C-alpha cells in the first residue's frame, strides 16, 4: 500500500454512543451500513480506509472498510458498506451535522 488510504465519515443516526457500536461489533460478523450514494473513489477507501463515526456531534471511533457494493441501477441504486467488526476509538473531535457521508482525507483523520 503506497499512498495513505482515503477514509469516509458518517453520522451515526440512531447510534446513542460508542459503547453501542462496540456492543454491536462484539456480536461478531461484519456490520453492513446502507447509504444512497456509492463513493466514486470506493477503490481508494477499500484499500485500507475506515469509516469514521460521528455520534452526537463528535467523531468518536472508526471501523475499517472491508467492501463497498452498489445494488440496483439508476435512481433505485443503493450502496452497502461492509465494515470490519472491530471498533477503534479515536480522539474526540467536534463535527457539524451533514447528510449522508463525506470523504475524510488522511491528513484530517
């Protein structure tokens, strides 16, 4: 892996805290996150990137991205992001609300 991987950042809608994510991960198996838009830069994310979770306005943790798949076509298409079952806590960082997901550059991670 030459260049630093590209990451994603997403609001944890319905996620009360990082403990909830850790409890979900402890059940085993990957977590599949559903979103409307597939990242155009998916291969860069799949090459070692993580999804950083924003919970209650703060980045609290990340999970490595295992796979990104587009289901369906056109306006009906959806994206599934498969995350590794490990939750890695991060230094808390405030983040304003946004819709969907955003790219999260390595320099910001």
